[in-house]
């Protein structure tokens, strides 16, 4: 295999540029040429190819987002669109593809592999950290630290005004960010989609804490579990405590990646390039503890990654 390509697809995640850098420089070290396609699968169909060399990825490790841009492609979801993408890859003499992205992006990679036998290797890039087969996805650590920084600042004003603050973080289908940041930020309650919750019970706990002398509280809620504004209204009406809410939104996707995400991106990018150039395909690279691992995309996309219930118990235990 002498010529491969790399794309970033779906939602952006801090550390994607580190992964691109890892792919490119590892491929060059193996004597391979490498192209990048702008705008993910949409860019393949439109033949938005650019050559990538060592200089092209110099200095990008500190940038958030992705220098290859990203997009979602409805056209690629059709058989005609995928056939067009395959033709473009062949026209550019591409013999293998590295896909950096979340479950939707990895599903596209799996489809290319299973429909056409085209060699692909995936890299998990998602702030949600909900991809099976890896302990961490590129971007999760940065998103958590971005949200944590905001919560630390909000706690200062919550204390000063003796208020309850409800902080809404990203996570439509899971509570990985909410649970991690809630535990790290000392939240009094965390609400996530995976676990049933009682607002009456939360309010009762807030009253008990107030009786013990705790004059301010933080509630972290994942966007897929409830709206922060609704939680704030219920808490204020039920307890009589002054409450405010804050939606962190897409700011969690941006910013310079943490050291953890930079190193993770480089390791996974390099490993993906080596696997692809060594003839492996239809798989995703990941980490198990500190070890690099690989899993078939069929396994990754048919397995659900679940939150650690012990962390939710710790949130409750630490809030007494």
C-alpha cells in the first residue's frame, strides 16, 4: 500500500488535528504518500483532495477543531453517493482510508469496507466518549476540562449569592461528560439520560444540605436528560431557593486540546496508519488503559458503551 487518505467527519473534537498529524507522519515514515479530503465523506464525493506532507501538519497540534474541516453527508448515505466516493478514491489512486470521527463516521467507514472491500481503519474522535472498544475518544478530556473550568467559575458566584445553579452540558444520548465533570466539580447532583431521577428527591436533598449550612449548590444535567431551564424552574418553585441556569453548549467542542488529547490523538493516528499500511482493515484503534488496541468495526458499532454507575454513587456520597 503506497497511497492512503485521511478524513475527519461528523462533529469536531479537540485533538483531531493531533490525530491527523499522527497519521500523516507515521505514513511518511513508512514511505507512503497521503492525501486529505476536506469536509469528510462529502469532500470525498466532491473530490476535495489536498496533498499532506510533514510541513502541512506542522504546528497544528495546538489547534482545536480540524484543519481538514468536517461535515455530515446525506449523499454518502445513499448507494449512489458511496459509489461516487469509491470512484473518487480510485481516481486518486487511494489504496486505504483513515476515518477520524464518532459512531456515524465509523459507520460510514464500515459501510465502505463491507460494501466494496475498501481498506479502512477508524479512529474514535468524539467529545461524548460513547464509542465502544476504547477507554477514551479523542476530544473527551478537553471537553470535560472546558466544562469543568466553567463550573468552577459558576461555583464562585453561586457561593457569593447563595444560589442553586443548574449547568447543562453536552450529551444527547449519554451522560459521560456530565458524570465526569459533575464528580470533578463537586456537583451536588448529576442528571443523565441513562439513569432515572427524581426532581423531588433532588430538591429534598438540597433542603437537607441547606439545613446543614450549605448555602449554594450545583446541579449538572446532560442535555439529553432534561433542559436546564426546566430544572431551574422546578427547583426554584419547589424549594424557594434562588436558582439560575447556564447552557454551556458548543463551547465544549472548541479550544486548544489538553495534553492528554494531544498525546492520545498522536498515538491513535500513528497506530491507525501503521495498521492500514500493514494490511489490516475494517477495524478501529483505541486504548485499553495505557495499551493500544484494535477492534473490528462490526464489534465497535454493535456494542453499547455504558457509564460507570460507581461514579454516580460517588457524586451522591460526596454531596452529603
